[in-house]
């Protein structure tokens, strides 16, 4: 799969996660228009979340990027908002692994460039 296609799928997943989170929090908002409540298909929040989760899971195994990290942040937040404690801890662990991978790639890229000023400044919290 081409990088542009992966990026597009990941951006769609992020959008779906944002929609799912918005639906979750709009349900408890006292000024939510009645028309929106009627027009929302039952279970749409879960459908959006599961679709985004599936996409993010597949793509983060083969392609590490800032966007995949963002998707795991949103997945963790969504699971936490849904009171799925164990699942949110698991996704938080995957998020940490994703960040470690991105940091190690950045550090190795900086080492390859040979720039002395870049070699000295390593992002906080990253090992390598």
C-alpha cells in the first residue's frame, strides 16, 4: 500500500475517532438539539470507533508516524471516556510503544545526518 493511501486511511480513522468522541460527549450535553438525537443511528459511535481502531491497529504495525501516535491518543481517550479501564490501559501501552519507536527513528536519523548540534539535543523521554 502506498504511503499516501496509508496516510489517507489513517486520517479517516482519526476523523472517525473524533466523531465517536464528539457523539459520546454530546449525549450528556444539556443543549443537544433533539433533531440530532433522532437522526443519529443507534450504535454509530461504536461503529465509528471499531472502524478507526481496526485501521489504526493494522497501520501502526507496518507504519509508524505522528498520525499513528495521534490515533492511539484518541483511542485511549475514547476508551477512557467509555469507562473501559483495562482496554484504555492496553491502548496507552501501545501508545507508549509507538512514541518510543518514533523517538528511536528520530534519534537514528539525527545521528545519520552527522550534525553536531542535532546529536547533542535528544528529545526528553526518548531512549536510544
